[in-house]
C-alpha cells in the first residue's frame, strides 16, 4: 500500500518530537528521564490535544503514529507501565489522552485511526516494551512515510530477538504481534508468513515463508521497559 506525499497538517509541528527522538533514542533504547519534565516534550503533547487539519490519509497516519509514540512515552514518564496485567490495562485501556480534540486511550487511538489502514502500523507504533519493534530515532513525516514503513518492517522481520527461523526444521519462532493482529497481516499479504516473506532478507527463508512452509510458534512477549526508567 503506497501513500502520497502531502502537506504538513495545520496546527501541529512534529519537528520538536523529531528533535527529541534524535537526541534521546539510540538503537531503540529510550532515555525516559530526558523526556521527563521536558518543556519541549510537554508543549508537543499539549499541541497534540488541539484540533488539527488533516487533509489526507498520509497526514492522518503521520499525525496518529507520532501521537501514539509520544503518548506511549508520556505514559511512562507519568508513572504508567505496560509491565504487569493490571498496569497494562491502565496503560492501554483506561488512561485517556486528548488527541486532536478527542479523548482517546492508546488502544482506542490505534484501533480507530491506525489498525484498519495498514498492517505495517504494528511495526511503527511502539508501546515502551522490549518485545515491541524498536522506536526509531525520528518522527514520521509525509515525505518519509512509505520509506519508514518499509524500513521498520525489514528491521522487525530480521530482528533475531523478535523473530527467528530454523531453516532445517522449518520452525519459525515469531513475535506475538503476529498472533494478536493476525487478521491485519492476512488482510494485507494473504498470511503472516507471506507478510514476513516480503521483508526477511535470507532468500531461502523468504521463499519457504512465501509458500507458508514453516510451522509457527509465538515467543512470549517481554513487557519490560525499552530503555532507562524515568526518575521517581
């Protein structure tokens, strides 16, 4: 699925978030104390709360991907956490944020504005956990939306800590993301294996995945923090 380049949405400038990500996210590891009580970050989160003019599908995707990733960070710095069943419920399903003039949970934001559009959303939004895709060190933009979707998909598919493939036994141990959101990957590629086949760099593995030749096992999700914990 391709998205055309479009103008920056009125009422929101993602450059401050881009600057913060470049300065404080290294190889997917987040320096949460650097976002804590950070005036520029707080101003960006406040800007996300205001109504924005989103003129196209790519405008909306960029806006809501950046909003999700920023609020996932803000949730951690505000003392919430996905690490634990009860705290995970609060983090994803109870805590509400104001986004584009609407009151939304993280789960509501994803399901309403992102998940129905493109399965690559699942490697673009990052919920502050080690088993999540790596948070990239830049904000999404309309100009780079397609490039970053593809870059993230390749990076996640070939990350051996998230997905591993035994070529001899034809067993794939893959992220639970593919279990939880299987319908999205099937919708876009025909099967989870066919989706992975598009991005796995080993040609032999990719060929077998394209033929749905692997037995699938799902790795247990590690909900521990993907970086340095904020100060208490």
